[in-house]
């Protein structure tokens, strides 16, 4: 394959009015946060998915940090979350002084094993954070039952789960709060961006204050008060209108984007299913879930096999990547971990491989990737 035919892991794309909306935002005279495109994006999600309040942020990381502030997390509080996730999920609560209690993944998918949560709850536990990996829903019925029984908050890290559902409800809308990512690797993107979704009415007013650097500035601009001031802690969580303008153009094409990404995903699945039947790899468990077309992964037999497959694909100008490393074994956290064996997390850290998936990836390219993976296992 020629060098210019390299298939990258990800490629940002323009699908509609991104550039004209950015120009419009500039001409409108306001490119700092909370302008007309920010409002349009927030209203889109509130209307489409039923969130009580949405606030655009500069990243999903920022949205998680806002959630931690809203829950008044402080030193000594314990937060239960999966160990197979990005560092942002943990950092948001560690920054408030919390102790993180990591949970193993399920045996047949990387999501948190809900059967192991309850045993880890103490009188210091404040919240459960779940991560819907690859847009796959965690068992939210059981998780909410546990949380309600023990009077705990639930935060859904739905960074990868835009347009994913659980029993008809959008992921991110079931817990007390949810977060999205609009990073360039996500289904709907603006380079860097995120969103905090509020599902519990009691957090709505304070969330907006924290979002506006601890001031009631947003209420002032709506004419609800005659002056604004510093009333709480907060930070600069608002994204630029340029990011929001780019994102809104993508949201207008959500159905088109999702259709293409799911077509790519299905082509991978149907093409690689025979390797699963032969016992070479494990794939996404379709008996328990459906895909939102965010990412496609395969589970190799061991770390050595995955490394060899990555090298084989690289030699064929295909860029595939592994994903999260076990947070409980990380250089930062390992001496804080309580010693429990999280075998499934370690399995996914060593064996999970993500294949290229982006809007402009052609079906012919997907079929070529499938063929190269099959060649690896045939040989």
C-alpha cells in the first residue's frame, strides 16, 4: 500500500456548515462562551434526549470536574468507579480530595461489574461513577437500585455513548448527572469539547454558577437579577463559540454520521465474526448490547499476540491502537490500591485492540483491514 494510502486510527472531518457557522459566530460579534451556538447545542440535547439541563464545557474532563464540585466531594469521601477508564474519570474526584475505589470489569465486556459494587460501599462512599465503554450501556437498573438503597449519587461518564440507549433512555440521562465528550475521536466532535448533563433538578441552578466561574452571570444576562457577583466556587468551563459553532453543524448531521459509523461497525463485525467462531478473537457481545458506532474492538489471546497484530497492521499501513491501561496499577495510583485482583481489567488492558473507525473511512478500506487481520490469523 502506498504511503499516502495510510489508514489512520482516526481522522477529523467536516460534514456540513462547520466553517460557515464559525464565520457566522465571528460576524455575530461574540466568540467567547455561552453565545447563540452554545445555546443551540445545549437545546439540541435537552430536546433530543430529555436531559433537564445541559451545559457545554471545554472537555468531558471539565464536565466531570463540575460534577465533583456539585457533589461537594471533599477529602475522605470515597468514589466507586471502574479501573478500565481514562484518567479523567478518576482525576476529577481526586482533585477534590476523594479516595478512589476501583472495580473490576465484567468478564464479557469492559464495563464495570455491577455485582462487585455493593461490597465496596462504606459509610464514606459518596458516589458511583459508571463508564459506558464503547457506547455499551452498563446495567443501570441494578446500579441505580444499589445507589438508591445506599443513598449514593450516580454519575454517568458517557464520553463514548452519544446516541446510545438503555431501555429506551439515553445514556447519560439515568444517573443524577452525565457527561459527554466531543473530542475529535468521538462520533460528534469539535476538536475538544464536552457537556455536563443535569438530571436532578436540585443541581440545575448551582451548576450554571459553577460553570460561570462561581458567578451568577448567566442569570444576569437573562435579566433575572440586576447585577452579578461571586457567589460560589467555579472555574472557566465554557468553550469558545467557535467550538460550539463547529459542533452544531455536526449535530445537524447526527443521523447521517451515525448511519455511516454503524455501517462501518457492522462491516467489521460481519467480516470478523468467523475469527470469533474459530476461537481466534472475541468481539463485542451483541447478546447484551447494541453499538452506537463509536469504536470497534477485538480481544486478542494475550499481550504478545496483540503486539504482533499491531505490528502486522502497521506493516500494511493500518494504524490500530490499544486502549486504557489498568488505573489501579498505574504509577500514580498503585501504592493507593487496596490489593484486590482486578483480573478482567488487566485482561482488557493487555488484549483489547481498537480498529480504525471514522466517518470518511470507506467500506473498501474496512474490508481491507478485515482481510489483513484474517491473513494474520491464517498464518
